[in-house]
């Protein structure tokens, strides 16, 4: 049996239950401190690391009676972050193992605050942990580390879905999920469902087989210069047309990007404008929040028109090399945009939506300018 001292997120019992795969009633733990050590917030993300700190006693939990499978589950969860166990002595004199960060890649900042973390990050972390632990025994910790940014994005999207604005005048019927299976996962995921749902007459359907593409939330931005009455579009290779067999693989579209777990949609739109086009957006006008294709996909779009300065010489090739992006910018007049949309030369639904929104609100935006 192993005694483990946990000082960070695993002190949050709901998360610990997910990682160990059992409830609090089945977990033996005592409160203790680790002398001359402190939990510090990591610069790289919303998680802590432990460092030597003379005169500081770090509060934590000692988990006792851990089985071999418990340790394997904990190592799987922490191993994706390259944390390794070191032997220390707790304040009660008990020998304990402690997860320490790698020598490189994780940077200590200020003292870590468990209560603040619970308020801001615990709900998302627990959702992400359920997906992480679903791979225990089938994938390596290193593989999960590579998938973790998308796992966290999916978890954050799940939380945002709880605060959705739409839903007026629709049935709030019962849905019974008979079985749910993760058929595929990597950058994206695919879930198979066996389900029954309530009909409008109050009866239930037979069991239905359905599949859902699990994507992430995205922020989509059409930059508009109200003084010069022009917009900016980006051009890049798109896999949707490639997979469909379209003859046109490079597409004109608004700026777009995945909303990361650490940011809100507006911040994502502003960030993507700079990354994809080197553009500083001065103000955002919200257009809509909507599913891309609710019949088969979880992808959810936060769409904006962004007010920006688009001079004659603006444009070029952009994108992040780290993400292998190769993006060309196009600045065109509002009239040219509308001609493209009305002659079906625009094959991107968000672009068409944003263009018609802009057509309606353009007099107001130009008047403000």
C-alpha cells in the first residue's frame, strides 16, 4: 500500500473521485501538511506545482490504503503532465509520495489558491477528467497529453452549453440515453448514441441509433472598416471541401478559431484576428450564437463583426507557424462582398450570415464612424 500526499487539484474531492473511479466514502484520507514546501500556480495553466519553500508548510491530504490500480490511475492522470513521485515526510511524521513537476516546461508563479481554483476551474476540470480517465487502459499518458488541449476545449464547451441563450417556445421533453459510446477521438471525437425521446404527443419513440460529431466552440469574426466601407476575409486550404471532393479547396471565409478553455469567445475572436491576419480589432459587434449543424454536430459558433482599420496596403500572408497555418488575407469593398454572396460565390455559411447582418447594420456602423 502507498501513502500519497496531494497538495493541488486532487484535494478537490469530486476530481479525486473521478480519477480513482470511486466515491468519497471509499477513499481514506487525512489532513496534513508538507513542511518547507509550497504549492505554486503554474504560469503554463490553471494547475499547481510543488516547490521547496523554507518555513512554509503546504496543506494537503494524505491518501492511505491506495491499491496498485489506484496508483496506476493516479499516475495515468498526472503522468500526462510529466509529474513524477518523490518520497517525503509529512508533518505527522508519515512517509508519503508527492507528485513533483518536471525540471523544464513548468514555471512557478505565485502561491496557488485552492478556493479560487475551485470557483473558476473545478467544474471544467472534472468534465475533462472524466474524458481523460475514460482512456485509462487503452491509451498512454503521453497520448492523452497531446489530446489534452482539445479535451479541455470540449469540456469548456460543455459548460458554456449550460448557459445558452436560446430555447424559447420549444419542447422541454425527456430524452433517455440507453447507451453512449465514444467511437473515435483524437483532435475531434465521434459519439454513438442509443436513445429514446419524447414526442410532441407525449409518447416515447422506439430506441434510435444516432451519431454526433463532437467539436469545440469557435469564435468567428468579419473585420469591417466603416470609414472605408471594406471588409477583410482570409483564404486557406479547408479539409471539408477536400473530404467532400470539391474542386475548390482554398476557401474565402471570416477569421475563425477554437475557443480555448482559458478564454471567452470575444477574447478568442480578438486573438485570432491578430494571429491570422496581424489585425488589431477595435470593437466587436455580436451577431449571433448558434450551432453550425445541430442535427449531427456539437460545433457552436460565436459570431462577430469587428470594427478595424483596413488601409489600402493592408494584407499579406499570416497564420501561426506552430500550427502550420498558411493564411492569405483579402481586403475588399462591402459591395464586392455582397456581390460574392449574392452570386453564390461564398461557400461559407458564417460568411453569408455575417454579410447579411452587416448589410442591415451598415448604415448605423458608418454613422458611428
